[in-house]
């Protein structure tokens, strides 16, 4: 597979009162594992169920209940690691992260601090054609989700829903390689895209199935290069973490505000304190939540209820053999095989279902023409009607049928667009619609010639102008197409008009 060549984007620079500043961003993406049951119990993970209806004795922390690892969740984590070109650790272990919260019945969260399931990997974050940032993934560890506290149902009480308790999460931790708000949003978008291709997380941010913690710091130009050379985090400035972001737009707004807040503190001679913050989208600002905890604050220790997890390389290799074609490879193949631009390939591979639809349309046909119709006509209409590709009224077979009719010369491009509208609103077989409604293109040169002769005879003044300036011949082509109801073969019309005007 041919790889596309990329250059790195320039870092975001913010002008301060005392000079320029650069942003440094690291991300912790929490992705809910696509699994029907939880990480350590057989309880359902169905979203939207009645409160506290998907809770096992293990999830509720009943005395004597022991966790049992869900093998499928482990497989999904390994699949994710392989999709991110990461090292798979054949030995990993679970730890207890101790803290109290009403929706955490155990009083601790089972996570992986010391020995994560997945090691170092990387993600290529596309910014624009030919420009991409390579972001290193430090680790992926598994952990169980907490429940949900509900504070807006009663003025005097809070309610707890434990349905989410114990749901498997993958925490994908990046290195501080992201250099701007747009890159941060693009990174989360790319992670989401890869997870959806792999089938390991549905990426639904509205349901909380994918959310991100954003670590932001600022430094002077040149300091980041010093960090790269020394791996000394002291060059990057003190970071603050913005918790539970579930919107690409809010991620960008929060980073922009937080960076400027830190710059103002530093330029005033103050110091940025490491802390956890929340973003308020109504006010457009971050606010302090708590001082940033360190690992020792949680009193981590190996979970005594779970043995270390040891997996076989053969099992990992078997999972690797079933990986689908991933976005970067598919994008490069579309550029190479279909001769399309990198931009168009990026649009078509943004979602796995979009890519599959396009390939069904393009099979055995002109790939560039298929791409043009899918992107411009189909995607444009889907966006206008607020529909997803799964709900498209025009199937891949129907769109392919329209392209076939154009290729055979039965219809022109203009007629094809009218036909597309009919299929969109009424359905049906494109070939039958063309036949029954008399939409077939006129290819009889005799009939076309008669129409051309008529238009020329009725417009002698325009003939003289066109003979003096051949660029005006297009007027005659338009008149002939109008006279034939758009059914005349445009190529034949152009040839005959040019011939008649030259006589």
C-alpha cells in the first residue's frame, strides 16, 4: 500500500503582552468498549434502560461478590491497540484506585496503573491535504466506569443510577504532542474514526460513550523542542486538566480559554497551579473543580480479587489477522486506485459506512465520477435533509444504476440529476423510470441537427456574433438543449453547432 506524504502543521501561537506563547496539549480519551456485558459482570450495557435495571450483585458491591474478567472486552482493547499500531502487553494487571463517591458502590475503581494492557502507539491526525500531526499514544489501560449521580430531579435530594457502573472503558492516553485547539479536536475525531472502523466503540459522544480529558499548558517558542530533546516536562509549563469533554466544538473553546487564562497568570508574575477544571459552555470559561491528584492520593494497590492477566501471542496474532482496512490505508488506496484527490478520499473515508457505500457505487464503474456523485449529490442531499447514510432514500445500487445510464449515453448529466431527485423522493429502478417517463437522451443526430438548424435560422444576428467570437457558440448549445427538453446528447450538440457555425 502506498503511503501518503505529510508535513507537520505549525503550532498554535498566541501573542501575549510579553511575547509569544505556544500551546502544549495531551489527551486522555475514555472510550466505552462495544460489548453487550460489563467488564467484570454479565449485566447488560444497554443505553437508556430504566435506572438501576442493569445492575448485578458485583456492580452493586454486594458482600462476597467477586469480579470475573470479560474476555471479549479484553479482545476489544487488544484490537484497539493493534489499530493504533501499539505494543500489546502480554502481561498486564488490574489495580484498585480508592476514592469515595456516591455512584461508586465499591469505594474504589478497578483500573490499570502499573501494568496496562496496551503500550506505546501512534495516531496520524489529518489537518488538511498534505498536513498531519503524528501524535504518540503513551498507553491504553482498561477500567470500569462509575455510575451516574442525578441532581436535578428534586431540590433536596440527589439520585444515583448504577446502570453505567462496571461498564468497560478504554482510556487512551496521548503524549503532549498536540499543539493547538483544532489539532485536539481533530485528534479526538481521528480516534473516534479508528474505533468505529475497528468496531470497538460506537463513538457516541452524546451518550457519553466517548469523552475526553484535556491537559493544557503553555510555553515559550523553542521550549517544546527542548522538551523533545530532553524529555524534561519542566520545559512545558504546569498543566491543567479539563474533565469530561464530549463535544469537538467545546474542546476547542475550552483549550482557547484555558491557554489565555494561563498566559494572563504568568504574565502577571503568578504561577499556574496543577488542577482539574470543568468547562462551562454557557459562560465560555473553565472553572476550578479540585486540585490535581497524584497517583499516591488514590492509594493504588494491585487488586487482590484479580490475578494478573496473561495472554498468548498467538491469540493476539489471531485478532490482528481479523483487523479491517483502517482509515489511513483506505484513504491512500482510494487516492491510488480511483485517481481521486486526497481531500475527496478523506471525505469518503471519514466514516466506515460512507466508505462502504462509495465502494459499492464505484465497483466496476468510473471511480472519480462515483466519488463526485456520492460527495456532491448524495452527501449534499443527506446534509440538507439531516439524514445519515444509513437512512439514505437512494441506495448504492440505485445510484450505480444512474451512473450506468450516463455511461451508456442513455441520459445526460442534467437528466441524471433530475432522475436522482425522482429516485430520492419516489424510489424505483432508474432504468425503468427513464423508460416509462421518456427521459432517454436523444442521440439521433438527424433530430439534433434539425434542432440546431432551426435555432441558427431563427437567430441570424447571434450567428454573426458567434462567427466573430467562437466563445459565443455556447449560447446556441443552450438553446438547442432547451428546445429538446435537455434530452439531446450534449457532445453531439456541441459538435453540430461548431460545424454549422463554421460553414
